[in-house]
């Protein structure tokens, strides 16, 4: 009887001291293959202030947030992280509100080429400590295609393919992958 009682106290003690992990993402609206493995996230869409310049008129920005395991974005990470693995953000800026295929480039306040979409990827720890930053690999041609834009219901859908390279000008973690390849990406978003 005492063994069962002490075992129960021990189990309750361990559970009481364990740290909680964030809730899983309830319903992703963006999917892709990241370095050959499934990846998904939740989209946050916003429009730039009209005072930001003429290049922001009739454009939207999308940030795909993921707090789930991201295998192969970190070279030394296990196939699936246990618990919280850090935040990730894949961002697209200056997306025209019209169907079509648009070239991807590094983020710019106002792109030098009309209808050029900015892209970047960051990893964060604790939601606000920047770990790694990635920008588009200029040797690869990235693209974002808007397959459907519904101005009445304020919805946008599209697909993307992009290769990103780690920026080495920041203090970076030692196990970060040098290259990230997002393939067969697709998304759906409700616009503000």
C-alpha cells in the first residue's frame, strides 16, 4: 500500500514540476514542404498604412506563423522536437491584390520593380528573441502566384515556391540550416 501511495505522490510531483507546452496550432491555413518535410502555419494578413507610399496601395502583407516542430530547419533538431521548438515566421510583403504570378525578392520599403513581392523567414525563441534570419537566395528564382482574389468577401488564395539562405551578418545559432527550401506552398487568407 505504501509503495502505491509513494508512487502516486512521486507521479503527481513530477507532473506538477513539468513545464507546459504551447497549444498546437488549431487549424493551419498555409502548407508547404520545408526542406522535404511537411510544414504548416497560421496566416496573419495586414495592409500597410496608405501614408507609406504609392507602392503599398492595393497590396497586402502576409505572415505565416508556426510554433510547431520544424524538422530540417535546424540541422541538429530531432525529426520531431519534443514540446516547444521556437517560433517561425515566413513573411511576404507588397502582394498585389490581383491574380497573377509575381517574382520574389528581399523585403524593400518600395520595391524597385513593380509587382515584386518581398519575402523573408525568421526563427524566434520565446516569441521575441531573434535566432536566425533568412533572405531569398538570389541564385534561385522564387515565385508567389495569387490563384484567387475575392474583393467582395476579402479572401486571397495562392501558391509559392522559394529558396532562402541564412543571413550571416547576425549572431546565428550554430545548428541553423544554411538553406531553406519551401516547395509546393499554398495558402488561404481572410483580408482585413
